[in-house]
């Protein structure tokens, strides 16, 4: 099976790369009859340490945007030029690479259709063209959430070409102490936490507005995530007293992220739309209470283990944060139970079942 890992080389690999890596790490040990052959484009540098592929990767002649455009416009280069003949190609993101084999793709979300204003013109173009190609060409789509599966149905995919394959979580052992992590990233003694690429749909500005109404009655906010676009500049519009209570830690290596989750009072994640919402499960796996959005996949992922809020209502977000602090012990217990149900082994098993169904 050819298995795409090009997103490991993106400037902001994000949850798409994390999911592809974790499935590739687990699947070979679950199914000896499935051989994954990783492929990506040509790159001069290795991926960031956290995004090193766990399987061998063969490289095509093009890389990055040139590879994407050539694959979609000209059907070249075929992935077989790197991998050799394969029975199936798994595109682990929405980008449809060229192949002579059967085609499976993972779709995390269709946010670019619902919130086009949150994406660049080029991004909208690439994603829309990709989805149209998959509509014609894909044998099966793996949808991270039921919400995404329903969105794909609305776009025109027949139900028999869609499979709900939820993502998982693993909570690695925390090797860094609370004091070490706070010193390394200059974190406050107690803090609320936001984790995610900084972009408009993550709704960070609404979260900060909610915390402004609460003032000193709640801990300061730590923001972890690579800079995308949009929301960071909006922080400048807030008062100096609010800005002084928001700490931007930037990108954090996974080895440190666990300790940051574990030391946080609450994960605040009022995103407008997610394909899944990995930070929700990651926080829960460390026993950290979660506040997240009603509706879409975030509610689906959280189950009964989080405080759900209206992401467009500042007062609702503020009240949700207070509830999470007040019921911290109960939410921690529920979150740990919820995270234990969602494993990468289950994701890999369902992925293998789709492979078998398509090939046979």
C-alpha cells in the first residue's frame, strides 16, 4: 500500500500529519499482511523531529505545492515511480496524488466549504479541486468524524464510499516535571491552556474576549501552537491588561506538550469547526478538564466528558471556563475514561478494514 506522508514536511504539519504518523506507526504491528510504503516529494531537509515518519519514505521528483499542482492538473508523477507497483494508494490528506492503483483518502474536514473566508484564495482553490477529483476518483473516503462524513454526503459522495474512522490518542509518559516545564516556557504558576495552529477558525479572539470579562477571577491563558494566520494580530485590539495575561509559547515539541497539558487547569478549545479536535483527547488523556464547542465534531469527540459552549457567545465561553474550574475533579475522571476509549490501535484497525474492502 502506498501511503502519503508529504504533510510531514509542511511548515505547520498539524493534526493531519500526526494522524498519518500514528496510524503508520501502529498498523504494521497489527496486520502482517499489509505493507505500507511511505512516499513524499523531494525535500532538502528532514521533517521537524516530532514529525519524522515511522516508516521508510520514498521520494518523488517534485515536492510541496509543485507536487500538488502537477498531481492534480497533469496526473504526474505517479506515486508508483517512487513506490513501485502497489494495490492501493492511501492519501492521508485531501490532496489526491496520481496513481494507477485503487484510491483511498482521509478527509478530516470540509471547513473550506463552510468558512471560505478563513482560508487563502490558493488554499480554497487547491482544496476544492482536490475534493472534486476525489468525488470522481476515490474508491473510499475515511472520515475522521461523523460530522465530516455527513458533510461529504451533502457534497455528493454516496454513503457506500464513506467510512467513519475516528482518530485516537496516546498519552506518553511525562518525563518533564511541572517546575521544569514552567521554567522552560516561562509559564505562570496556574494557567488555562489553548493548543492549536493559530488561525481564525480556532476562535482564539473570542476566547480572549471571554477571559477579559472574567478578569483576575481565572488563571492566565497560555497559547501553544505554531503561527498560522489571522487571530494573533487580533490580540493587539485588546487592552494591555488582557494582553499581559496571554502568554504565547509557540510550537512545543510533543515531549514537552504532555507536561504542559498535565499542569494546566483547563484546556479551552472553543473552535468554530474541526475535522476532529485532537487537543480535546490529548488534554483528557492527561486528566485535564476541557471546554469546547457545541455541535460539529468537537462535541462528538468530547462525549459527556467536557463542558460544551456556544463558540460565538462570549458569555457562554466565560461561563464554560468557570464551570470547568468548579467541576475539575469530575471532568478529569470523565476525560480519562473518554480518552481510554479512543486509541490509535482502533483507528489503524478500521483503516486496515477499509483497505481490505477496497482491494477485494
